[in-house]
């Protein structure tokens, strides 16, 4: 079976091996590409060396796709909207993501972009929407002007949903995919890392290499369409693979509405315990001198212990834990946990972050247009 025949199946496999998929995709492309060259002995360490990319995208997803393509050896040229790119003011790292690209003069416009797309190998369009500007291209028209062109089109949602024209926004994608209700049924939660964006970026990179392998054999380019909604859904793809016949490892996924391991100590302070190591649940029972009851699963424990999906007991007998822990002061309980290999931290009261020195140093606190302060994105500097 040729790479072109099995690559689509390969890229649709469990996201737990996403890093390996990217490496293997690079290797397949290099092998296929080198096989068509006279000198098959010399192989470049940069898999995309000699290829060129036109970057017309906006926001984090497009910027990261082009950043990784550039780091893989491609030459990236960027044309920004005539009125400027507003995302420089939204993401502090945006300038870093554009490093080592050829930024063409401001105001070059759509005509210059289309002309550039006719002479490159890969073109990245779409990305995040912004209410103050319109900057879009028809991917099919770009391929018509350059039949060997691979176009990466980053949208809000798949075309089949009819929602592709909607704004490609991280929070909207989390809500549309169901991620915002992944933890609790009675209230939404916004993930503090851009799960939809990261998923879309990975899908775009997989698709680019698959399209390049296809082009090596057929001589034809194509449109690679990815979306933020699909990117968010990818993160739980590994669980879906066993959904029809769940085993104990599948049931170890944290269920909705599980009681949280945050405990009140004798001094009135709260400690948050993280049970993310294999066998942690059984060891915690023993640490508190409690009988584990029905808990017998020490095998097949992925680090998420095993309440078999029951939210009330997923992390163990929270009420029994609370009674024992209430006798400790927070400092001695934290020391007990760390001494026995349990990650934990002192839980701040609501509002404490406003005066936290680390929060201020990280510039996490933001101010909106009404001069109201709020907690911003904690990983924005990455």
C-alpha cells in the first residue's frame, strides 16, 4: 500500500500518538521526496528545505502553523491585511511567532497575495476572525492559479456543519464542541489553554505533509481544510475509540461532576490535592489510615485512579478524607503530602489573585474597554 493510500487512515488514529504521527509524516515525506532525486545519499535535516510558504493567515492558529513550517525548513513570506494585523495587540507572543519570516510591505493587498500564492508550494489562509477587519481568500481560486499549491484553510467549523463562515474564536469552539461543559453539567468552564487552536494546528500540519506526499506522486496540489471545532474534538478522540465497549482504562477518564479533591484544614485554609500518579488513590487511603473499601484496582491504573466513572466516588471517599484532613493545619498537611509524593498546593480564596505578586509579574490581569479588571490567559507569554 502506498503512503497516499494509508496516510489518511494514519492521520485519523489516536491523538495520544500525535507527536509520533508528525515525526512519521515528516519521514514519509522526506523518503518519498528523496526517492525522486538523483542523489539519494544526501538527505537534508530540514524536511521542508527548498519549499516556500505564503502566510495570509490571522491569529494564533495560522501563526503557529507557519512557525512550525518555517522551523521545518520552509521559507515563509507573509502579507498582512492593508489596515494591519490586530492580533499583534492581542497576543504578546505574536511578534515572536512572526520571526524569521519575510514580511512584505504593509498595504500590499489581496492582489499581491494572489500573485505570491502562484509561486509558492504552501499557502496558509483563514485563522481567527476579528470584528474590525475582513481579510479572506477563496482556497479553490488559489489552487486554480497554482495547480501544485497546497492551501491550508483554517475555519471555525467543518463545511458540512454550515458553520464554517462563523468567527473562528477559541471560546466559541470550546462551547460548540462541548468542551466547556466537559467538567460540570450545571456550569461551563473555559479551558485556560487553547485546546481548539492547538488541535487545529496539529491537524493542519498532518494535512500539509499528507498533501505534500500526494503531490510528490501526482503533481497536484489540494486544499487542506481544518477547523477549531475539530481541533477541540480531537483531544477526546482517544476516548471515543473504546466508547462502544468501555474497559477500565476508559472508565478512568474523569467523569463530569466528580467531587474535587480540595480539603479544608484546621486553620481554615484549603489544600488542593492532585492524584495524577499510578496507584495514588490506594496510597492516599493508606496515608490517612483508612480502609480503601471497594477499591481494588491497582493494575491498569493510568495515573487517574479508578472510581469506575461514578462522580461521587471517583477520587475516593471525599467525606472520609475530609474528616481526617480537618485535623491538620494546612502547612503540616502540605508537608505530609509532598513527603509522600503527592503534588498539592494551597488553594487561594476567590479574589486573592488580584493582589498576588506572581500574577502581577506574569501580567495575567487584564483590563477591558470599560476599565474593568479580569483574569486573562495564564499562558499568553508562550
